[in-house]
C-alpha cells in the first residue's frame, strides 16, 4: 500500500533515488545527505526516520553511516508522484484515467446518506445534478489500486460536513466521472475514513442498475478526467 507523503519527504526520497538507492543499498551519512539536499543534518536525520516509519526505505545504521535502500512501497510512491506531475502539467490533455470494474452489492447505506439534505443540496449545487438516493458499487482489481490513489490525490469537489440533529456527518470528496462513456456520475469518498480501495461508490442522477440494466457481476467502465483547480 502506498501512502501520500509531504513534499519535503518526497524530495528526500528523490535524492536517495538519484544516489542509486532504488537499485541497491547505499552507504551514506546524514551529513552527506544534508549536503546533497542543501539542508541541515538534523532535518536529514528526521526525514530518514519518517521515511523508515512509513516503510518507504530500509535502513541499517552503522557508526560510519547508514545503509539505505528504497523499498517497493517507496518506488511506488516515486512513480505516483511522476504520474501526478504529468497529470497536473498536462491538465485536460492528460490521458483519461479509466477503471474496468464489476458491479457488486453494497450495504445499502448509500440511500441513507445521499438522501440527507446536507449532502443532497451540495451535490446539486456543486456537481450540477439531482442525485439518485443510492450508489452503484463497482469493484476494481487490486492492480488498479495505485491508479485509484493517484486519482484521489488530485483535485476534487468537496462536500462539507454538517450536523443533523445530534449526529455529525463528515466531509466527502467527489470525482466526476462517466459510466460506460454515456452517463455522468461521480465517485464519492468519505474524507476521514479508511476506505476499501477495491470498491468505488458512484453517485449519479439515475438509478444506474435500472437505467443501464446492470446486475451483480456485470462489467462497467468508469472514466475520469483530471479536474483543474478552477473546476473544483
């Protein structure tokens, strides 16, 4: 599983990559690393501790310096940032991010949440459609999880959290999409919960199962174009 790290930590990871740490363990002291990065020895030491805690590097500490190798998770993070840069620089000209998934049954909670006025009204205002009170659940392959993480690290349309009586409802992120290149919708993701990357919850103006004659096990394509900052 990849994690989103802060830019200063990514730069440290990038520096280690330039020094060859993706191919083999390299021997380097925090003083040498700080000189490569143009920062302090204390910052370099702290960055290495954080990268190690996130399992982005493997480190063996010795008196003459550390032996450091970037892990598979670290290499996946570097790859995501590369794709992220390409996405932001190319904007609308970037390649559409597409997922081929399978329709699955959910826990039938979508209708409850989408029908809440606090969410419903924001969807109408910010996404521009009247949402059907429910979601279409689409399961994607594990090999597409990194692609989904890339999508969710991009621009999004935010639904603010709200209170309904005594209960609080959290904020959510929406990513406009097309289902089978014909019907508009949006992936909706709770902002603060740890969610299953394997299942996409799609909202739409329509009851998609009926509109598209879908049943559990049917294949669907969900396509996203990157939002620019002005879109969100």
